[in-house]
């Protein structure tokens, strides 16, 4: 199996998982697609919980998302790992599947604390390797 | 915290980029920093920014490119904005040419502010009205007004 394109999903990503993904990409000389998905459901939940304006919440999430993406990119550059950053909005499981298909991703790395339903996600993504870290 | 408008005033604005391709565009934008003596070693800076460019596509789609690097050759955190009517191929994921190009240069040790600046520019340019306005501006003052209004 040629693992030349790795998709790293940034949702409750730990520092250890980030290091694991980047080191693996460096070892395999793989390109890493780093993706953050802004989930409208999550925004709605936060609006209810925090009693804040929807746009304000979205703005905060976007701020955090770019920060995570650029931190990973900065670290990747030190390891000479090729990267692409993606910030998208929608249902995470659907977007991950579409991106994985569109960019012919060979390996997905999913944080173990991600809000995805991992059991369902794995059942729907049998055609490519998945690491839960 | 750093303000984008101050970084742009310190860096510069080129409303009609002459360059037709990526490396030339980066050189044209970096040229502003060399002229202003904000870079101590042009060759080192080019190497750093082109290395970064080879590792990733800084064309982030929607007609935007953000070439960037932290380098010991940079004296202070600055931003240079360039606009290309024709567009420059920055190997964007959406395969569209980049018309709005922001070059971000930072000293090695100012990582947090550098990332903060990248975040700010990325967020700013996701707004449709900002991109439309920047594509229409007629002078540098209008660019600064757009940035000031959204900051």
C-alpha cells in the first residue's frame, strides 16, 4: 500500500497525535492534508450553552481553527513535510469522506477524542487505512 | 497585539504586480522589504520562503495566496500586499490563479505573532465582500481603509 497522502483531521487533536502524524508523514515522505471542519451542529450547541451570538461563536471557532492549522503547518515546515491546509464548513463525516475521495487520500488520522461517531465512521470508510490516535 | 494595518503600512502595497508567475511575484513583493531594509539577507529570505512554497501551496483558493516565512534574515514582522489583475498561479487547491497576494515575513523568534497575523489575514480574506473590495480598490489608502474597517 502506497501511503503518500495523509489526511489529518483536527478535532480535539492532541499534541501527541499531531507529532505522530507529522513524524509518520516525514518517514513516509508523504504529503499531509490538514483539515479542520466547522460543524454547524457544534456551533448551534455552543450558542445554546454559552448564550452568545452565533456569528461571535463562529468567529471564535474560525480563529481557533486557523491557529491550529498554521501551528501544524509551521511544525511541518521544520520537518520538511509537505502540507495543505483546509478549513471547511459542514458535516464532518461527509466532508472527510469527500476530501479523502477527491484528493485520493491513502491514510486518515483521526484523533481519538474527536466528536465523530468513530464506529460509524470506520464502517463507512473501509476503502482506506484509518489510524485512530 | 499586532494590527494588520500597521504591518501593511510598515511593509507596503503594490496594486499592479508585474510578475506573471509565482517566484517572480514573491521576488517583487520581497523587493519592497529589501528596499526598506527590513530584510538583512535577501538570499536567505528567498531560500526560506521558496522552501516553504515548495512544501505547501500557499495559494489557499478563492484567488488568494499567502506566501510566508519566519527567517533570521527578517528584522521585524511585516506584510506586503500585491494585486495581480491577470492572476498568478500559486498551485491553489482550487486551481484558480491568485489575484490577492499577501506576503508575510517574520523574524524567527516571533512565532506567536506570525501565526496570529496569518490567522487574521486568512479570516479577513474568507469574507466575500473584502475580496471583492480589494479587487476593486484604486489606491493604497483604500486598501488600508478596508483593512482598518474589518480589524
